[in-house]
């Protein structure tokens, strides 16, 4: 194998490892979030969501104005 091939293989392997680490981190974060939500439900507390809140309906808003 030439020097260029070894460098390319090492780079590819490194990129694959980086992707695997990123995926593992994402999965761990998701699991922790789900566990926190489950604990909150058992305790009767509201879930602390990280996403966007639901938008109010535009039609409902217009009806109340007029």
C-alpha cells in the first residue's frame, strides 16, 4: 500500500469514528430526555420539552377579534 492510500484509509476511518461518536452522543441525549419525561409523568409534573410550543390556530384567533 502506498502512503497516500494509508492516509486516505486513516481519514475515512476517523470520519466513521466521528460519525459513530456523534450518533452515540445523540442517542444518549435522547435516552436521558425520555427518562426525564417518564420521571416527570410519574411525579405528576409537566414535561419540560425542548421543542417549539404549539402555535395557536390562526382561524381561532381571527374569530375572537371580530
